[in-house]
């Protein structure tokens, strides 16, 4: 996808992502379809190189394969949007940095819990620790970029 001049309105914070998501969640059920995501991207001044590329990325993010994504997955979709001149590694780093609230190079259970709260999800600390453990390969209780990358690519 190419980046157009309208990118200054592209959401950069969780609250901005939520506002954009809610704008396109027509029936306020907490999920949006591919067509609504496509409209959101167009409304943000981003255009997909092809519908096929955007649909493939949507399918990757729609992990339960119900044809919809929630606000958390929408944030992931926005940071994964292929932008001319940026590698997958750079886009993955941007996604990681979005979750790394204190910018220390690690995602902790506390950061995950704070993010979930901002997305309107109320996960317990224990739930967040469990999620962290699913990706934490070195057992330090946090996710570093290598852990994150391995989890995303199922390695």
C-alpha cells in the first residue's frame, strides 16, 4: 500500500485507534468486517496496492476466522499495513513498539494489561502473565522483540 499525503491523520495512539475503530463499527458490536477495515484505510488516506494484499493481511489477523476483527486486531492491522519502502521487519518493529509502552524494549504483563484496558478489555494480571508466557522464550517474564517476532511468525 502506498502512503498518501493524508497520513498525518493516521492513528498513532491506542485512543486514536479506538476512535477510528468505533467510527467504522457501524452497529457498535465491537468488531468490524474486511469491508469496514478497507473503508477505514481509505478514510485515513491509505490505499491498498490491491484488495488481495489487504484481504490476505486481514485473514492473517482474523485468527478465529469469523470474518471480523476486534479493536486490538485492528490496531495490529494498521501497524502491519504494507507501506512502500518499509520492510516487514520494520513494520513488525513498529507493532512491537506500539505495545512497548515504556519503550524499554520489553513488553511486560503490566503493559499488556494497560493496553487491554485501553482497548476496553479487562484482563486480570494473571491472564496477562499467561499471555506473556506463551511468547516468552527465555523465561524472563517479558517479551522482547525476538520473542515477539517468533510468536508472530509461529517459530
